[in-house]
C-alpha cells in the first residue's frame, strides 16, 4: 500500500468452511486505498471480522455465540 491517501472502508461477502460446514458472512470489512487501489484489512476490521467468524464456529460446535453469552449476564 502506498499510504498516500485515506483508506475507504468497504464490505463484502466471504465464504468459509469449518469442520465440513460451509457458511457465508455478509458485511466482512476491508478497506481500499484510492490512490493505488490496494486492498487491506485494518486491525480494527480484523477484530470485528474475526469475532463474527468465531461466532459461526461456536454455532457449528454447539456453543453459545458472544451475543447469546451477553444475554445471559
């Protein structure tokens, strides 16, 4: 990335496979540099994306998601 411009946040659909289960998640975050058109994922976006992916893994494994755990408190 050239670092010459502010990144433009974007969202996409990504497809995953976990323990033989295929799933898709909408609104997976990334960013694009308008100057060089490089696609990157910022640390904040990684954190949010990973939390959503982990929730899907929990569902497949039969565990509570983070939202369900929060509701229990």
